[in-house]
């Protein structure tokens, strides 16, 4: 059984027991969050695609904490003038452990 959920404008394929890093959410470590933006659901036999969301399906996850990702660096360079600008940063994330996937009602 798996589902495709949307969080922070990105899509994640999740299964029960999986640990996934999503864009930072304003929740405390140890709290439970329900991801209701389920775009696709599969129970192994049937496939359910949402239009745009699957009605009645949700993913229950437990927050394990926040963190910072790997450093991302960028460089902008203009030729002939030797002008360059360095950019970069470390994106913030929330680590979620998927506890259960609730199937849509039929």
C-alpha cells in the first residue's frame, strides 16, 4: 500500500513505516500531523487517482524533528565584465515518520 501526497508544493511517494523529509512545517517534535492532500492511492490491487484529490484518503505521520539540509550553492557570472555573485543556503526540513495510510471510503 502506498500513496502520493503533496506537502509544500512537492509530491512524495510514501508507504507505512517510511521516514520522509518535507519542507519545514510549524509543528513540534513528537506531534501527529495528517496529510490530507492525497493525489494517488494504491492498496496493491486497485489504483485510485484523484481529481485533483482522493476524497476520504489521508496519511497520518508523526514528526521526529526539524533539521537543515545540505548546503546548496549557486554562482551567477557575467562575461566580459567579470561580475559574479555567489548565492547559497541550507534548506530547512521536517522529518516525518509515516504511521498509517487511511484508505478512501468506497
